[in-house]
C-alpha cells in the first residue's frame, strides 16, 4: 500500500498511517510491535507522532488505524522489541519491475 501511495500521489490510497500520543515524551524510537497481532508492524515514533509501517501481509493495519480516532482517548497496550535508532541513512533502489 505504501508503494502504491508513493506511485500515485494524487490518489488517496492510505487514509491514515499515523496516530498521536497523549504522553509528553519528546524523543525518537523504533519498535517492532508483536502484540496485538492486528497491529504488528514497525512503529517509528517522532516525538508524539508514531508512524505505522506494517509488513506487506499486514496491510489491514491501515484500515484499523483509519477506524480509530487520530488521538485515542484510552491507552492502547502494545508489546514489542525496541530497535536502535539509526545513526545514518543507507539507501537502496528496490529491484521491482514497474
């Protein structure tokens, strides 16, 4: 879905791919979310804005996010594994036929 949105910027493919947290922590982190199963993804958090990047077989995560308020009123319990924030950026071109 992300590739489709990038390839078609004038179309609305992804209704929402982020949420807003209520806590005041201001930092960056990445978490591989394992639980709940429907939210399994790489969560990339920039201060109060978590971006959800599910694997291709978990595209339903975007539909779930679209049905939730942008800033949920209740806490959502997630479990996962924290990943180190990168110190640099290595880029590679996908080897995908157009």
